[in-house]
């Protein structure tokens, strides 16, 4: 067996294990389910500096005030 085949088999086993863990974590009944949920969350969560969906306006709490939002939704300007 070549190195490429070993690497491929390792990736296949890893993918199968992750799928099993994701399925198991959706049950959330036993301690094993909760441990799988913790591991899947930890493996898939991005650090804040690498998360492209983060919005600095939201993070810094620089959003609209309720009156400004209401005027915007009604189409008023100024």
C-alpha cells in the first residue's frame, strides 16, 4: 500500500467518524451524545478573526436606534 492510499484511507475513516459524531450529537440524550456535540462544536467553530460573517457594526454595538430603523423601513430620509 502506497503512502497516498494510506492517506486516503485515513481521510475516509476520519470523515466517517465525523459523520457518526455529527449524527450522534444530534440526539443529545446520553453523556456520549453530549461529548460528541462538544467535539463537533469545537472542531467546526472558527476563531472570531477568521469568521468572515462577523459584522463590526454589530460587534461594536453601532447599530440603528429604534426610531432610525423605523424611519428607514418606512422609506423616510433625512
